[in-house]
């Protein structure tokens, strides 16, 4: 009842949510890049070192993580453009949202 009351009064501004995510310069997608590099055969340690280095550079130098990933030789060697594009696709994070909400509100 409390959750229903809260969510019924909730106002969502998708454009603000997207703007907030974009403020990170793409860092919210770093886990996906890491996972894909590991799936391509890199060790977790090697993939983590690559992604962490790019993430730190993006954060400290206020650069775009996606652009840094696209231009990184190790990333390009292991992921083609299509695979890297998939890492930065919001649909991946939203693919189960209907199922999640259905489970929450059925109970």
C-alpha cells in the first residue's frame, strides 16, 4: 500500500534522467565494456586494468568514456564497433524492467 501510494504520486522526467546519466560521460556503461572484454577472452585483471584506466582518465580529465573506449587500441583489438556500440545501449538495462515492475506490484 505504501509503495503504491508513493509511486502513484511519483513524477518522472526521462529527459532529466538521461541528462544525469550523460553527466558521467558514459561511465555508467563501464561495467558492460568490462564484461564484454572478459567474454572475449581477456582475463578479468587485464580487462579491469583497461576499463579502470579509461574510466579514471574520463573522470579526471572530464573526457567522454565512450570516445576513449572507441579509441583505445586494446578495446578495438577485442571488440568491433558493433559490439562496443552494444555496450553503450540503454536497452540492455531496461530489457527486464516490465518483468521487475510486474513482480513488485503483483505482490
